[in-house]
C-alpha cells in the first residue's frame, strides 16, 4: 500500500522534521506541499537540508487540488490559522492530522478562554480525536481528524497517566516543571529567542497560565474519570530540541511503594514501542532525534531524611519524562497517528 501525503505549512520546523521522517517511511509518497506564503518556495531552498532528497515546489493551499494528489494531510500551521483550512480538507474526504492546537481542546468555550478568540470550526471540533497513541489508539484508527498533542502535554500525560489509572497518586496538587529546547517556540523570529538571549541561559515563562496546562488537565481528567488539577511551569533550555519534565505528585496512601509505581509504568507501556520505562533517570541526550519518550519514577522523602517527627512532610512521588519535542512531541507522533489511521503498525517508519 502506498499512501499519498500532503503537508500544509512545510516551511515550519515541524514541517521539516515531518518531511525528513516521511522520506524514510516505506509506505509514503510525499505528493503535495502547500504554503500560504505569497511567494511559494521550493522546499529545498527554504530547508537546505532537503537538497537532493526532496525538492518539491510548494503550491497554494487548495483543498480540491490536495484531494486529487493526496490521501492524508498534515497541517503544520499556527493555531487559529489551521482551522481556516481544515474544514475544506475534511469536506474533500481527506484524513487530516492537525499539528496545531486548534482541535486539542474538546470544548469551544475552553478554546476561547485559552486562545482569546472564538473557535471557527466548532462542528468539526466535536469529532476530532486526541492523538496520543499510547492511550487512544482505537479511537485514532477510526478518525478522520486527529488533533496531534502538544509536546509538553505528551511527556506530562505519559508520565502521569499510569499512576492515576492505578489510583497510586492524588489527582490534585500535581506540579509539572518542564524544560524545552528552542524549536518548541516555532521558527518565527522573536527577540527573546535570539542566540545571545538564549545561549547560556535558562528561564521560566508563563507559570500557571501556559496554554498547555488546560490540555494536560483535560487529558488526565479523561484518563482518571474525575477532575485532575495541575500547576504547569515551562522553562526554556539553551538547546535546539528536547524536553525534560520533572513532575511532583502526592501518593494516594502512605503505604504506596516505589515498586508499585514502576509496576504501573511497566503494565501501561510494556507493549508500547515508543515509551521506555527506565530504572535510571532519563536524559535528553538519549531521546533527541528519536521518537522515544523515556519515563522513570522515584518515591522520595519530602523533608529531611532525619525528620521522623509526627508532622514530617512525608513522601512525594517524582516522575521524570524526556522526549524530543519535534519528534515524539510533534512530527513523529503525527506519523504514529497516520499509521493507525491507515491500519499500519504504529511503529512503521519510526523505529
């Protein structure tokens, strides 16, 4: 089987990574690249890494023309922009995997609160499937529109969900400290992302108000079946790619053991090709340029190890999750979703 793929917004970082991995996929032909730019580039001129490998000329975003050339469309556009084009693509009976944030939040009112403007495609929003393959593979396989998860929420959800499913941790008071490489901010130039600003620096931003916090809570609430609350604090790392998250949770009971925590991860991910449960601590170095998410967990004393008084702070569960934000957190996960939508093994073209 040969699947014809189109990419809308291929000049982005996610577009570049998607092209590079699709070129390795045994069942994919990239047949159409569509851009909203006034001057349409040859993709190899915009991404010189692609010279000699993919030199397609970008075309206008024309749903009818894309439908003639492709079976599946990856939309790599900014949020708000993506939903301007997705309805027409769906009307052409194309399968769509959207890498923006436009279809991740299931409720249109929640989208407006988070992104500051009304959702323009609430009808299709109701039918979008959240594309986290390790949790929702059956739904993804039947979907026409998949909302590819955000990079931060992917690592956070994979790190927390098994513990909530086993009722080993409290669903409230969860603190997620996350750090990402600069590609997570996109390709558009911004003063705070210039090399002299980022190099040798490390800074937090948007604590408690980042738009990924509602996405994380929505998914974990779905997993747990009751409300889950988090505090999400992102940081900017002076590296190109990669995310490391350190997540703090309260154990459900005083007698929870570290072995039980690892058992929950082993049971959840033992058959999953791209989540590696590690006994050592995850390191960005071992996940960058791969589609893996590495997770580990520790049960630690919250206070001084010498404090054995009745009011000692007790134990904390600490989860560690590492991934490549551009691959498992974006384009690689999109390919996992595409594989499921076309009945292929989830790992095809990614191992």
